[in-house]
């Protein structure tokens, strides 16, 4: 039954010039959209390198130190907030564990302890930045 409807619709489309025109426009539109999307994706994936001259015209280590200090400052900021989020996750895990003890639910106790431990692991990683060579 479906094949007959599909064949009849195709036959009607071939006979109807307006539907044929809209189908052609739709096909061209889809090709244009695909091409533009591909071009934008390639453009966004390419990178541009920019080099700034050091003060005084020469290359000096001062610019590298300033860049490293800025990098460490940004990493320190993110590490502080990620550590705080880790403590919030640990707090939520502790509450989940406490409620699981109240309800005597073994699976919920396990989930609560896992959440508690994962929160403390995230917090500990943010405190150990100097192990990775980053000073906060």
C-alpha cells in the first residue's frame, strides 16, 4: 500500500512543474547550506599565530615571564573555583550518604560515598597544582 502511495506521489510530482521547481530549489538550498557549514567549520578550525615584539624592539625573557605569570594566575583562578565546586560535590555526597543511612538503602549509601569521594578528589587535585609544575 505504501509503495503505491509513494509511486503515485512521485508521478504527481513529475507532472506538477511547481512541485518540481520547489524540489530543485530545496536541493540547491541544502547543497548551499552544506557548503557554507563546511567552509565555516574549516575557517574556525584554522589558527592564526600572532607574535608581539618585546619592549625595546628585541626579544627578551621578560615577555615570557609575564606570559607565564598570567597563565599561572588564570590557572589559579580556575583551580580555586573548581576546588570549591569539588567541596560542594563532596557536601552533596555527604548529604546523600546521611539520607541513605536514614533509609537503610545500600545502593544509595554506595552512591553517596562515591560522590563524597569524587568531590574530595577534585578538591585535592586543585590543591596539588605544584605537582604539575603550576604555581598558583
